[in-house]
C-alpha cells in the first residue's frame, strides 16, 4: 500500500483530490493538510510514501514540507500540484524525488495516471500483457492517429486541440511506452514485432 499525504490549502480541491486518489487501487490517503505546519506535522507522524503538494500555501511553500518528509523518509516521492510551477525552486534531493509537476488546470487526469503508475512501480502490479494500459483515453486516440502517420499538427486538427497539446500527448506517450520514432509508429499501427 502506498501511503499518501495531500497538502493543499483549497479545501474543495483537497476533497476532490482525496476522492480521486481513493479510486486508485494500492494507494491510501492517510491524511490531508492545509498549511505548511500541518503538513510537516502529518509527514512526521505518518512518514508517507507519497506527498501530493501544492507549491504555494498561506504560511509558506510546500517545498518545506517535502524537504521535511525526505529527511524522515528518503525514499518518499513527491507530486507538485500548482498553477505556478515556474516558481518551483528546490534542492537536488527533492528534484530527484519529484514524480511530476502537474498544472492545476489539468490536474485530475494527469494526476490519476501519474499516481497509478507510481503505485504499480511500488507494488509490482504493472500490466505486462497490455503495454497501452498506462495511457489515458485521449492518449490512445493520439496514438491511433500516430499509427495512421499523422503529424502533431494533423492530430491537433483531427481532435480539435492545439498543436502544443498534441505534442504534449505525444511526449507523454513516448515517456510511458518507451518507444519513439518508427518504433512508436509501428506500435501504434499494431505492427511492432514481438520481443523474444
């Protein structure tokens, strides 16, 4: 089980995140904090495997809580949730512990997938039979279009999204599947040779 603490000062968003994380098998939210001081206290008490933190809080920065957690639990991982991720400044140790920096505007889908993958890594439940299981529904649509030979610009037109968004989906697919270039096209078109 991956024990998780949420650090988010917006109560409604914290509740939404708690509800969303409860849907991920193998992950349990042990507590929710709304300030830096509460976050430090809860991280000392629970020593969670994962900290989902807002970057800017009324009494300081979430980075302070993450650093505190890493002192007690060096193997803990961190997900930064912020609308101002450009203001993230942290130590090398914390940088290496960060799983993802998620923009609040696209938080729920990105967050669910990121945390699902971390749970799978920690508890060893990666689906070996379906390499596409890690992809979101939208990423599967993008992958199908890649298999048809579509460029990012063509994908953007077909799905009525921006070219930047199409490129971001393509990067995420490459990161999740470990294929790029011709191999990605072959996988997307269903013609990738099976590995021995």
